[in-house]
C-alpha cells in the first residue's frame, strides 16, 4: 500500500519532497500530508486534523506550520533545479484542511534563485543559551521587512513569566506536551528530553504534570518559568511576527514569512527559539500586542548567537506522509 503511494511520486521530486520534511512544526507534529495527483507534476498539500494540537484552539500554530512547510518547499526547489507554483485552496471538509495544490516543474536554465534557498538546510531551532552579541544591522533590516517587530527581551519579562506560569497550570497545555513528548530518542515525530534540554528535575516535573494533568504547585511553576524566562531575557533580541488578522489566509502568509525569517537568521549565522506560550495564552497575547504595538502578534521568538549546537530533531519518512 505504502509502496504503491511512493510509486505515484515523480522520482525527480523525491529529493525535494524529502528535504521539505525538515520544515519546522509546533511540537514537531509534522501535520502535513501530501497527495500525488495524476500526471506526476502536481500534489495536494493537506493538514491532518488528527495531528491537531489541543492548546491551539484557533489553529494558529497549525496554519503557521503549514505556511512554513509551503515556503520550505518553495525555497528548497531551486536546490534541486526545480520550481514550485503554489495555488492556495484553504478548503475545509470535515477533519481535513486542503491547504494548496503545488505544481513542481524544472527551473529554466539561468532562472533567478531566491537568495535564502542556500541557507535552508542551516535552519534549526536552538534552545541553548545565546551570547550577548548583537544582531547585525542587515539581519535586523531583513527581519523588519518580513513583518517582525524587534524588541529588547527584558521589556517582555513580566509577560513571558506570566505566560510560562499559566501554561504549566493549564491542563490543555500539559495534555499537548503529553501527546507529543517522546521517551524514545529515535521516534520520528514529537520532541525528546535532550532536544528540549530537559534535565532530571524537568523530566520528573513533566511526569508529575502528566500524572496530575497540571503542575499545581506555585513553587515548581515558578522554578520552571524562572528558568525559561532567564534564557529568554538574556538573548540580545526578541522578535514578534505580525499578521493582518487571524484568518487562515493571513496565518498561512505569516507562516511563510516566519520560515523566511528563521532561514534569514540561520543564513546570517544566528539562531532562534520560539516562545509560543505567550501568544497561546489569550490574556498574555493581548499584553504582547500592547507592549510591542503589534495588533495581531502570531509568533514570538528569541534571537542570538548560540553557545552550542542543538540536539537534532527527527522526521517522518516521505512514505509516512503520503495520502491517496
Ligand atoms: C508555529 C511554531 C511554533 C513553535 N513553538 C515552539 C515553542 O513554543 N517552543 C519551542 O521550543 N519550539 C517551538 N517550535 C519549534 C519546533 O518545536 C521545532 O520546529 C520542531 O521541534 C523541529 O525542530 P527543528 O526546528 O530544530 O527542525 C515551534 C515551531 C513552529 C513552526
């Protein structure tokens, strides 16, 4: 059955489609599904609602993730001598969200190459501490062009502390972690302890939270939020990505710009680390909007030069994301 599906993929596209699977996704859920269409040139891209994130009730992270996937595919294409045309659909039918039909063609010789394409494979999430070295002016300008507001992380200290403490006390947030936490370091999706830089105390607290459904201890909540926040505010910059509104089209566009921002950061030799809980919590999202002057903030992340390489994240195989 799986073998039959992989036979429907044009052999010239296997390298590109496999490379696109390295795209980032919230909780490394990899909710994309690819349907090869007859003729061997086009594919439908779907979002799988079975991979739905409970702490993402308005599907914000899902649309951002799918936008990032589409952009990764488009950027990777020129690394394979190909080009991708995206026809957005955004049609919902029951559990399924049909995101786009993509047409993959050979790139014309000498055709223009997106300058970010060559940096795409450098993009990873780095959760290690960052040095104080400031961002280059070129990178700052590029991030602003992509719709990010850059801010001193210290100015967000209170709001990220509040968000972090609230999240550990929120059964939906903890359930989300429970669904995607993997003890098996070779699991093809989800996140592992080393990837998140969990120590023994973290793992114990996580198990306790999974057992109770929440942390329910002001002391432990404070301990964990203090650590998260300390790393956040020590970074030289934080970015808040703006969207026009929360409609699927705007969020998908924001996801494409988010991916371009993260690739630009990697290309300039810096790292980034999202801090989504401040936006997931409605009350703190409003405060982020007020503090940054961004009416619709959809992503928050720290940026800087990482002091260490990150522990890698796994991916599903191409045959695991193909559908009929
Ligand atoms: C929309 C979105 C939101 C994310 N939010 C967080 C977050 O709040 N905290 C975090 O540590 N990583 C976050 N991530 C990063 C993912 O966990 C990461 O992309 C995934 O584990 C794959 O790892 P990689 O980015 O190193 O390839 C987010 C990624 C996306 C696309």
